[in-house]
């Protein structure tokens, strides 16, 4: 019985260490996004700026298309993904001096907001939903 209890404690020590490591990793990533860049604003500040500055450009069609684009993201992370993708789409629309966010802006921003390691799943998702991304295929070229 004494040996069983010792192994039980060792097992829980590893489980707790693993959970703390995973949590610490995500906290560190969040901390890095909050640090100011050379211009004095952090990555999160710029995301909030682009979301607020482009809020009036979003139509109902663009909002529903954004929901379609973030649908493959797991539920607990979907709000964060929606915000960062919407910020990138807003940035694209504002840089193009658009009067409204279009599907083209959404696809362009979605590709820019997606890390290159996720491009294969992005291409699969866009193909399954019959979304034409050919005008932006040059953005999907990675140097491997």
C-alpha cells in the first residue's frame, strides 16, 4: 500500500507539472503580445485599433462570412481567433480605402492572419467550402 501511494504522488506531480507547463506557455505567449513594439503599441493594441477603425465597414454578409471562416477553430479559442482575423481583415480593408468589407478582403485577411504552418488545413477548408482563393494563392507560398 505504501508503494502504491508513492507512485500515485509521483504520477500527480507529473500531471500538475504538465498542466502548469501548458498554462505557462500560453501565458507567456499572451505576455509577448502585450509588450510594446518599436512604435510604442503592442500587437493587441494594433488589433483593437483595426477592429474599432473598421467596425463601420462590416456588412451582415461579411460578418456571416467571418463566422464561416472561423468555424474550424475549436470553440474555446474561437473568440480570440475571430478577433485577430477580424483585425487583419479590417487592416486590409482600411489599407485599400474600402467603403465596405467584401469577401475578397475577408479571404485576403484570413490568409494573412493564418500562420504558415496551418496553410495546408486552410487550403483544405477553403476548397471544401468552394471558396475561390486563387487571387491570393501567391500569399500561400512558403519557403520550406
